[in-house]
């Protein structure tokens, strides 16, 4: 079987990652591919139902996967004869468990596309995004707009909500900022 291709979109919040994934799901489905779109069970910011929702509230149906049990993807792909898996919020998935699962799926010929934050609000690598980006055939960096100076932003800056790495929130807790304007939130 031909090994499939891995594509990773990496960037801060508000850089349009989910919008890209929604578009990709639409295009692949229009081509007749069986697409499985998933997100970590942690993220219910925009909807309690499992959908992929961008900040502009476009949606596509998705399934929740336990971020500590990425191996569920293997079963899901086999059961529904999936050609392509799209993963949003890749950064929340377990770093070491997720990489071998993705490798296995690629070997089985399942195309994989993931999007996630490369860095957390302290500018530290976040989950498996960067490692997978290095393995990927296509690593696409997306930029947001710095909310302080208006320049291209590659970072997510926390402005509220405590100091844990995994705190799910939207604009009340996070802004996009460039590396010059970025400040580490201290609570
Ligand atoms: Zn700036």
C-alpha cells in the first residue's frame, strides 16, 4: 500500500487554522473521499456537539477523541473505511502517544492533516504539533494579526484565566501577538 501524506498547519490562535481544515473537509468530500474529522474531547468552546467550528462560526461535523487515547483513531478509520483524517487542536493530543498512531495511519494509506498551536502562551512547544510538523510532507505556518501592533503574529498571548498550559478559552483569555509585543502572562 502506498504511504499517505501528512500535512500540518501550525500557527497561533486566530490564524485561520480551523477555517483551512473546514475547507479541506469540504473539498475532499466533494471528491468522494471518506473523511473523518476529529477534535480533542477537551474543546467545547463553540459547541457542545462535536463539530469543527472556526472563530467565524463556520462548522463541519466532527467526532470527539480522548486526547490521551489517540489509538482510537485506528479503530475509527478501519471501521468506516476512512481515506483521510483531519485533526483539529492537535496541540492538546498526547505528545508521545499520538505520533506513532499517525505514522501507522499513514502507512495504512490514510491521509492525515492536522492543525494546532506550535507554541503555548509561554512560547514553549505545545503537544505534538512541532514534531509532527518536522515529519510532515507539508508544514504550513499560518500567522494571525498582532493585536498590539498590527504586524504578523506567530504567538498566542494569555491575558486571563490562570497559568496552566491547557486552559481552553477564546478572546477573553487569549490574543495573538508578534514575538516583539508578546508578554508572558503571570496571573
Ligand atoms: Zn506586535
